[in-house]
C-alpha cells in the first residue's frame, strides 16, 4: 500500500486526483500507477486501469489470476468491472468512496449476479491517510 500512496502523491503533484494503485504477484510489485485522466485526456486512465494494463503487459496475460490490487480509493464501477474481467484475486483499498465507489458503496459491483468474478475485498487500510490526502487536494483546488 505504501507504493500506492507514493503514486497517489505523484498524481496530486501532476494536478490529478490523488489515487494510486499497485498490482502485486507473489509478493512482488508487477505494476503501479497513479491517476492520469487529465494528462492523457482519457476518462478511463484511472490508477487501477493503468496498473491493470501494465500488469497484463508485464505478465503477458489478460488474466491476473493470483494477483492482488492495492488502491488508495474504493474502485468505481469501471475499475471494478476491469478488476473482475482481469480475475484479480484480492482488492485492498484505503478510503471508501460513498459518491463514486462501486465495491462497498453504489452498485456494489462484485455482489451482482452478473459479475463474472468477485475478488476478496479488504477496505479501510490506512483510510484516514487516504481521506486526508484527498481532502487536502480538493481544498487546494477550491483555493485556486
């Protein structure tokens, strides 16, 4: 999770919403990314999506079975779908996202009968740190 927070902080420096994600297999980081939708002009360039793409490339497979995803914010519906399709084993996230989250909030994607694969999910890891990072980022944007 520490590396995910590094990616989130780097995203904030770039003016992106501070979210970071890391894919781990067998205890080794195979991919990491921070949000880049503004920079790449791509609404799908969420940290999770970028990390999943990198991990698939690194492992030369579209399935990430046996991989775990660490992310600083509860994944949205788009990212939850990608997590499911990639067959990620476990998702660890920091802060819940009552407005845009889709794992423990919103549509609760992994609990839907149409979900092909539901990973194990563990939320609330370093939650106050992630929430503080997000609050600080948005407070600074309001001051601009």
